[in-house]
């Protein structure tokens, strides 16, 4: 069988216990970042949640009508909004923290990444006791994948042109792509092996396309934001001293 982008319909089946446990994890994760004075990472992670919610609820649901969510077989606007609010901040916080910590090559990068990925892998098992509160969410992608592709191409071509024309230190574009692909792949594969994402004829295509495209498309823009911020401030929000400050 030949698969195309028309076969990509990301679907998740989870339960209420998973959401509750995940919220607890997110709070603990943000507290740990705070203890280690990763304040910029915290702010960026929360911004990630807001961005994801605007995209998922605002664009995917309200504008393109491509997002559908049901709770025990019932659909309502309130359920959709609440589930998407959690989902957006769950993956917004962890994904954007993953990216920011990788870009700054944090001293405890391995520990942070292990913590995030380990949670993605074990959370469904911890929540498996709840069998009576089933949440199903899916979205079609044919209405907007071309927009994602355009954003990805524009971003990376812009960085390539910058490297070709600039005499400054070159941007490690392959490193950016590795971060963008790996963060999406890590949680896509965790969804798949835990049965949250169904294993069917389009599973591999969904895994590949989402990993190559969805988070990766934002990496050039995230890098430019990170670069501009890191020239002036440390992660604890203290100002970096320059010649003009001496």
C-alpha cells in the first residue's frame, strides 16, 4: 500500500488519571527548574504552552475544525477546551524546555532529558489503573500540512542563506534539525509503544512525518529567539556583562 500525507490522522486514547498525574509531573518539573535557577527555561516553557494552545485550540479546532475530542463518548466545547489546555501545556512545557536546554547545552542536560523522556515512557503505565474515563482525540492534517512545510522551508533556507553570506561563526543547522526531530520523535514513539497512539497502517507514516515536520519547523525561529536572548541574559535572568557595562 502507498501512503500519502492524507493518511496522517494523529489519534490518542488516554484516561483522566494520565492527565492528573501529568499535571503533577509538570509542577514538579517546573519546581526543579526553579530550584536550579533555570528561570528563562521556565518562562520559555510556559510560552511554549501558550503557543501550543493557540495553535491547537485556535487553529486546529476553531479555524480548521480538524481537532475532535471525546470524553467517555461525549463531545462538548468545554471538554475540548480543557483537554487541549492540558495537552498544550503538557507538550509545550516539556518540548520547549527540551529544546531550550539543548540549545544552551545545559550543564545537567542529560539529567533533564532523561527525566522528560522517562516520564513520557512510564506515565501511561502509572495511569493504567483508570479504565473508566476514556478520552479520545484525533485531528486530520490535510488542511494545514502544506503550511507547516512552508514554515519549515522558509526557516531553514533563511539560516542556510545566513551561513552562506555571513563571515561570522556558522549556525550548526544539523544540530538544530537533530533537536527538532528528536524531541518530536521521542514523545511520538512513547505514545506509540504505550498504545496511546494506535498501531495501524498509517502509524509509521505518522511517526516519520510528525517527527520530521511538526516541532522541527519551529527550530530556526526558536534558535534566533534563543540567540538574541542569550547574548544579553543568563538562564537565571541575570544580565551578561559587556564592554558597555564595565
